[in-house]
C-alpha cells in the first residue's frame, strides 16, 4: 500500500512561479489519484510491498493485465514524488560540486544545459515530462517522455524532472508552456539535485519511491 507523502513546504509557498491552487490540485488530487490507481492495480499481484522503482525497472515481469496501469500510475507516483522533492520555495540558484562539474562536462555550461532541457520540455507534444537523468555509465543526459512514462523504464536514474502536463500549469499559464518552464528554474532546489546526482552515479536508486 503506497501513500501520498506530505510536502515539506506549503501549497502557496512557490508563488508566484507555481500558484497555490495548481499545487493543491496537483498534489492532493492528481498525485493521489495515481497512487490510488496504482494500489488498485497491484492489489493481490504480489507487487504491493515492492518499491515502484523496482517494479517499473522490471516491467517485463509485470503481468500483462496490469502492465499498462502499473506503467501509467506507478510512473505517475514515482515521477511526481521526485518532482516535489526537487522544487522548493527558495531554490538554491545553481548546481555545485560534482553535479556542476558534470553539467559543464556534458553540456558546456549551466545555460547550455537549461537550453537543452527547455527544448525537451517545450517540444514534448501533448502530455509528458522533461528529464535530467544519469545513465548506467554515469553519464548525464536530457530526455523527455510521453504521458507518465518514467526514465527508469529505459534504465535511467532521473535526478530532475519537469511535469509539462497541462494540469501542471494551465490555471496560471494557460497555453504558455514556455513561461511555466522559465518559472520552474526559479524554484529548482539544486541542493537536493546535487545530492541525488551523487547517489545516481553510484547506482543508488533509494531516493525514488
Ligand atoms: Mn502532474
């Protein structure tokens, strides 16, 4: 039985970048619904007590009759849990330490990385996510996924993700996804992302649900 974790900050504390009503509906309704549907899908399957990460990383061994429900709703739970963790009311402005060095190595500099990520988020057609992940060789890469597909399905460990479903921004930004993406950078908690990077390069997935 999986449960919704409380946020470590209040729904209104990301204003004006992400508005309180969006945060409340997104967390208490959308995320809760993914958890409820995931719990219902895995009930009686033997997967109830396993981490969502483990189940998604081994999706081929999930029975066909629940596979798409597990993929969509387990992905929804894992993706949103990471999302809430990596944003904060007063985000630290820049990555530091090992992550900063890796971003410079793989993308050139922070602005070039953001530009790559922005493109992934802007060009994702319909609903989905943009991601910064670590692959099995420890390399950093930017990808995007449709729907609630998680990078863990591809063997990646995501350390930063941006939800570009309309439910994540429509109340405040309507059709202006690029404005929402720009606002996201104001609330990224790089202190957390730095720590997740150090775990991910050691293949430590324990920070994912
Ligand atoms: Mn969402």
